[in-house]
């Protein structure tokens, strides 16, 4: 394990929590650059300077003086941290640096039983400079754009390229006189000055202020002066491989109209109201042409509104539909409401006694020696859910015992003693990140999975804080720092990058800090990402941080919406999950592939269960009777094996459908459960779903709307409704 230094962030940051949902529409320069503009790769393991320790509400506090945060977990983070470009997936374009050449493609989808691929491979067009490209650096970025510098072995820029998520365009900026484009897989067409590469129904138009010479499959450009020239690649699709030339020319001309309108940044603002979550994309341009506007592609989760689509493309995430826009496009989706707790309408005396006995069993089985952030966090959430149950059934003595154990765990994690190697946090000043130790192979020290792991701490704190105001006072800054690491919404923060994990185009989070795979970035557990935003939301409400509550409400709602589409397959969309892919859902979604697999197990129970855990009141978004029935029919042969990994999570998932027919008290008492599992919570979950009398499902716009009403009293309805 690499240690950043024997310093610990205990309770460090009190930020001015003014939400900045919009910002100046200018790309940001990446920090850590020399005066000449060449990026220095961040040294992640620098001991922070200007360390001061002080007392803050009885807790030792570390304060720091960072020089500025660096974005992590972006689709382009490999360029930041490794100086390479192994796989960049923007939809429609993908790109990679290989053998000293930039390769650009609009990948085709391939399908097998457990894997769907959209990886950039050998079929591409290649950008060839005078000298071989050795390194890639980030020059500037915005929410949806990144400008990359392609540098030779002398440190000289050969060209820059601006990539935009969703855009039909890639913009190249030559920095030397000569630049060529060639391909062995796309065919070059040069009919009547109409230059484009084509493969099947995919076309990449070539638009430039310079007329190239043509040598078979190669276009050779000579730029002079280089700083006033541009080269644009523009994607357009044909209806079929035999599309008439008149249609191809019409589309080529349409794309040409905007090819000189160079996108310089795209910034996203967002908000939520009672009914909707709204995302606005604002474009800024350097207009070298005559038309105003651009062509932009929308993925399925962005297509809720009726629009005039001009062409479409099959992608890993389904059909991407393209529109013309001027300077802005708004995406409106139904908001997913957040349920703060599970309420049992009427609890019998016997059920209360069962919960008491299960809580005692839980306490005896709880393993507190969990030095890693992830396993420490999941045990803390187990204790917090136990505390919630003890409080709700009025078991005050038991509640005090659970609370004492949970507070001791927080104290251990929020304090560091000389020589301690685990159960503490440290601040990585060189990049702007909290690192929890031990990372235990999860890669937290390279910014992997922070939202997964820290979400457990934040949600546990929100539950404990409900019943212990002194805890909130004592540890508020510590928990705020964890929340800020994953959900900073102040674009001017000097401490943490803006929305570390969340991708404002794809509508979901990414887990890998460096994104240094040929398949791009990835996320495994959609449910743990949702749990992070759920925890941040409850903590924000508890501490009256209204702006953070709004931001986390948006993140929760949007991540739920995309999880249902791209992981859980609520739409049964054959464009996303084709027939040849034999599974109902995905467990690992990358930029360039979708897998039915996990990082930690090949067992079906683990592959499925990782999409459901942890179960809380924030998990009600999983309820859909039709999808549960579909999944049950394919999974039920596995339910008898209760010793497999995460089998208890699958039981809880299908309890929403089957209730006591599947899960009984005897099984709860004797079942092998995950270290994060509370038997008392399992029984509470069972009681909740047994209490449901009426489930009404209305299919509207392919979005289920549901309400849940307990048997005994319709006036005390527990609502988890989509409106």
C-alpha cells in the first residue's frame, strides 16, 4: 500500500455551500501545468504542505492548503494520469492512441452470450503527423468536452484534438504543417469534392479550410499558417448500405453546414422539481463558418421529449438519435422520489420480539475488525440500519448499545494515531481527494470507487445523526468532507473536483479513477452509486444543506433512470440487450462494452446481487412487478443455493415479488448472510412487503408508475410513486 503521508483528515473542511448549477461557459485549463503549457502528470503521493492540527469540537482536525483539484474518473482521465489514450468513448465517436497514431472510429456493436462490445479496434481512420505521437496531455475541458494535445518525443505538439460527448464532430487543430488521414477499413470517397470515409452505413465526412491531395486511401493536408486552419471530422449515417448518392450528399452537406462552427465548450446545468429532473446543455462556439448551431446525439435516457431527429446510430447504449440545435438543448426526465425510511403500518407484539432477538443476533455476529474502507463502511451501514429498527420499535437500551458501537467506529475512522495503518482518511493534496485506508485492492488510492465506499459512511452518519445531535456537531465537517469528495457542486472549489464520479452526458457515474482500459471507464454496481446519492441526500437534509439536497436529488434520480435502462433493462430494449445476449441485465457497463460479470466473482448470485445492494428505503426504485417476474423466472433455479455469494441480496430482491412464499423467519435466522447484512433488516423488509395490499402499475410512456399501500390503513399509505 502506498501511503500519502502520516497525516489524517479528521474533520477538515467547512465549505461555503452555494450550489453552482451553471457556470461561465468557458473550458477549464487543467491544473499542474508548466509555464509552457505542457501538463505535468500529478504526483499522487505528495505529503501535503502547511499542515496544521487543531481541536474542533473535541476532534483533532487537519487543515490543508491545496493548489487546486484535478478531475478524476472522467472518460479521458487516462490522458491526465498516464499520458496515454487506450480507449475514449464519446458516442458516436471512439478514439485511441496506438503505435504513435490517433485512431478514430464509430464502432459497430458485437454481441455474444454474456458480452456486448462496442470497442474501438482495427477498423478506424488514422491521423498521421510528421512525427510519431508519444504522449497525450489534457489542454482544457468542460462538462462534455476535452481538448487533447498529441505530443512527439521531443515534447512538441503535432496537433490538438477536441472531443465532445454526443457530438457528430471531432475538431483537429494542426500544430505542424503536414497532417494525413488514412484508413484500411473505411473506404475513401471523393465524388465531386465530397470527401468522406464510409463503412457499411457509417460515414465520416472530412471538412477543412485546406484542400488535400489524394493518394488512394489517404488524404494529405498541408497547413500554412497552421494557427488559422482547421480540420473537422463529421459523422452521418445512411439508412442502408445502398443509400442513393443524392441522400448521402444531402447528409454530407448538412453536416458540412456546421463543420466550421467549432464547439469550444459544453457546460451542463441541472435542477429538479416535484415532477422532473432537468439537464441543460449549453454550447459555446468559435464560428469559422456561416451556420449557427451544431448536430448532437441523444442516448435513450435523453430521448423523453419528441424531437425532429435527422439520423440515428446503433450504439452500445441503444439507438442514438441526432438533432440540430442552436446553442442549447434541454433534457427532461421524470423525477424519482426519495423515500427516507421503511415504515411498517402496524407492528404486532410478536413481530417486535422477533426484531429484538434478531438485533441481538446481529450484534453478536457483527465483525468490527474491518480495516478497509469498503468493508468498514458496509458494516457501519449494517449497524445504522439496526439502530433505525431499534429506535422505531422503542428498544431504547438496545438502541444505545448499537449507537455506542457505531459511534466508536466513526471515532476510529475519524481519528489517526501514530503508526496506525488502517481505519483512517488522508487528504491527497496533489490531486484533491480523500483517500481512505486500507484500500484493500479496490484502488481507492487511485480514486476508484470513492462514491461506492464513501456513500456507506455518509448514509450511516445520516441515520445515526437522526438520533444523536451531538454526533452531528462533532463529526459534521468530517462527513461533509466525504460528501464533498464525491459530490462537490462548487466549480470553484479549491479542494475537490466538480462531481468527481458523475458523467453529465451518460447520466451515470464512473468508478475508475484513471479510465486506463481499452474499454474506457466502467461502473459495476449501479445500486451502490445510487446509494451514495441517497446517503448524501439524507445527510444534506439532516444538516439543512438545501443546495446539496437539491444536487443529490438530481444525482439520485438521474442515476436511477439510467440504471433502469442500461443495467436493469426495465425497457426490455433489444437495441441495448440484443437477443444473442442471453441475460436480462448487465453487471459491468464500460464505455466500450457491457458484461454479465463482476470484478470479484463469477457466481450468478454475485453478478445479480451486486446490482441490488445495499437494501435500504432508498432501494424502492427497484420495485417493478413485471421486471421482478421476468427476472424471477430466469433466476429461480439459483434461489435454493443460499451459500453462494450475495444470495441474501437476491432473496431480498425477490421478496418484493414473493413475500413470505420465498422468505420466512426460520430462513432469516439460519441463513448464511453477507457481512453487511442485518437479519433484523431482512425481517423488516419482509414485513414491509407482506404489508403491501395493493400494487397498481400503470404503463405510461414506457415508464412504470407505482404506488404501495399497506393493508391496515390506506390513510397511512407508504408511497413510492412516479408521477
